[in-house]
C-alpha cells in the first residue's frame, strides 16, 4: 500500500515524498519571510518554484539528490493578484501525479480559479492552498475554493500569518479559522497519507524549522 509523506516548512514550502521520489515546492530565502528560516540540508529530487519572488524561489538552498523521480506534472499560469497580473505578475499552479494521486500546489494565486482551471483542480486529491489575502486569495476565497473541490480530498492551508511568523498584511490563522471553522490544526510538521484512503479534511501543519 503506497504512502505519501507531506512535510511543511512554513509559508508555501512543502516536501512531498514517496517511494517514487521527492519534490520540494517553493523554498524561501533567509530573511524573506518574517519569523521563518528553512532548515539546513533539505534534499529533494526536484524543486518547483511557483514564481520568481525571493519567498518562493530559493532553489540554491535545496540539495538535489541526483535521482530521477517517477511522476508526471503540469502547470497552469494564473495571476498573482486580482488585476490579471498587473500588480504582481503571474504565478503557477503545479499539479503532480504521484502514486496514483494528484497533488496541487496553488502557488500565490490571487483570484478565484476560472471554470477551466476548476476542471483541472477538481481532479486533485491533495491541495496546498493559500488562504490569507493581500498577496493571494483570502480566507473567504479559500473557503469558496474548498467548496468546489472533490470529495474526499485533503486541503492543506499555507501562506498565512501566525504570531511572529508571516507578513503583517496577511490574515492571522485565527481569523482564517473563524471563516473556515472546519480547519484541523495538526500539531506536527508532517503527515503520512495512505493513497487508498485520502482523508476528507482541511488542515494546517506546524512549520519544520530545525537547523
């Protein structure tokens, strides 16, 4: 029975790993996200960066394994704002097919998906979803996206503020949870997902910050 391990490093950075390989999404530069620093010596087979801002594109901090992972992927370019990219440019939603599941990382999407984008998004089993506004969709928009996703699917929130971590202009996780009350706060940095029993939940993970 195949399993996928999802590890959160804070902000929009995740590692997805299985027997098929490992992927690191959106590593951030030291000093680019208040209160967060990536652990040293993170290793992955492949690195995906949703866009070329310092809080999402620190490829040089990740050690590549040299292994060739077994997965397929596609990307959709979407606006990083609510003005068709005129404020902050574009970002990518990345869809990875691994162990029979589709993992979707929504990058810094700044508006609700359009109908053709929803068609692809609704095939995802694990969705890494920003939720705190200003740079991305806000909690109300994230709630609407969640309501359009397939059942069962695991929704993992990202790109929010909590205490001294994250940007002041972002919504705090407590506010996000007042809008999306079903959020379950997992008190760990990672979760193991049985590919044949994906939970139908919306969760947050604690950021791994060990150095």
